[in-house]
C-alpha cells in the first residue's frame, strides 16, 4: 500500500470517528462508580492476601538490594553446609560402630556384643 493511500484512509477514519456518537449514553456517575469498584477490589485484595503472598512480597521488597540478598544467600548456604556436615558426621559414627560390630562377629561368631 502506498503512503498516500494510507494517509487518505487515515483521514477517512478520523472523519468517521469524529462523526460517530455512541447511541446509548453512559449511566450517570459511571466513572465514579467504576473507580469506587476498583478501590473496593484493591482494598479487598489487600485484606485477603494469603500468608505466602505476603511473604513473597516481603522478600521481594527487602531483598531488592543485591548486597543484602548475597549476604542472606551466603548465610543460608553456610547454614546448609554446616547442617549437612553435622548429619554426615552422625551417620558416619553410626555406620562405623555398626561395621565394627559386624567385623567382630565375622572374626568370632560366638562373641556376644550389645
């Protein structure tokens, strides 16, 4: 389509739109009621947020700063590594004791161990 054809179509559309009047007029105080409905919905939405949504919003607001986010991530990582090390140590102690009992029984089957 040529530019001149497009411009003439645009002019025709502008003339048509300026001549157009919606047949049913809007009810009285329509805009005011629409905005009141929006405000009511937003107030209801704020009141009925779930706990998880509030937590997510709190995290998003407080961890928007990269320094704080890195600090918390590092702290959680260190806590996870420490907890994993502690559990592995407990498991290793249990397994070592069990293996010692098994070895003693394999050497002397009549040995009575707890």
